């Protein structure tokens, strides 16, 4: 039996999950979400401990860690990646990174799809899929720009935390469907399942170094009136 731990700290709503696999398939899966916009570090450890206790599993029973590597909160991603890499190094187990965009996409059975991940204010990370293929690179867009483009695209399903946040505005678009609320939140279970689908050798004890998937720079330098200031995401 193999047990994989899933971690998602890419958004305000974070989560952890555990999936146990045997030769016959999934033995069990369990997921715990937590709302911690400013305290992912504290909540992450507590959530994992709670999940381990609930399933009567020891941390040393974990065979691999699967992580949402972005896009999302700069701080949240750094916390999740640092924690996961430290855990994998101490246990000598592999670490697999999955794009959050792909996690949302896997939950929608649609050819024409737009994934919207909430960033800040009216900015969302976007990924557009047409006839099953991703059309453009993931980019940060204002929701007004998203709506303008969507009006030209025709029928489209919107999914993700950004879709839920701007549901009322998106539903005014002809041919637009916004996914149900339960599909518009992070799912560390889905992160694990996508990692397993990649047929990675989880029996390998090599540590994978994961780079966060940033769409915009985490640290932007601006000059205002001759003064250099730092604006953090």
C-alpha cells in the first residue's frame, strides 16, 4: 500500500489530503480544507496532524508528497513548497508539483473552458481552453478584460476561485456557465490524482526540487519620485 500526501497553499483557502493506494486502486481518500489567508504556515502543520490522526497514519507512513505549485499567492506558495521540500528531505521521499490550473481543469468535463484563479482585487490568473487544448499561456488579467474576451469566445464554462468570486458578472455573458461552488475551491485530493496519472516513479527516493509557478513577478521594483520602493505580491 502506498500513501500520498497532498498540499495546497496557493490560495486563501488551503488544504491537505491523503490518498491510499493498493494494487486494486484507491483504498481511501481524505481531505481537510482550512481558511487561512494570513496563516498558512500555522494551519498547514495542524491540518496535517489532524488528518494523520483521523486516518491513524504516522508521518513516516507517507510515501510521497504532491503539491500545488501555482499560480497563486506568492507567500502561500513559498510556505507550501518550503514545508513540502523539508518534509520530503527528512523522510527521503519524492515530491511532485502540479499546476493548480490543471487541477481545476480536471474537474470540468468541457472542451471550451476558462480557469480563473483569484489573485487580488479584480485580477485573476487565467487559462483558456478551446476544443480541449490550452490556447494561450497562463496570464494575469483584470476581470473586465476576461469578460470582454469571453463575449467573443461563445459558449464557455468558467471554473476556479476567480469564477466563484465574479460569478454574477460572468453569468451576464451570453453562453457562459459558471461551475458549481464546490468545484471552485482548491482540491489537494485532485492534486494527488493528477500526480499519480503522470506515472511518476513514486518508489524512487530522489527528492524533487519544485519551483513555484509564478505568472507575475513576486517582487516588483518601482521608482516613485526618485525613491526606490518594493511592492510585494
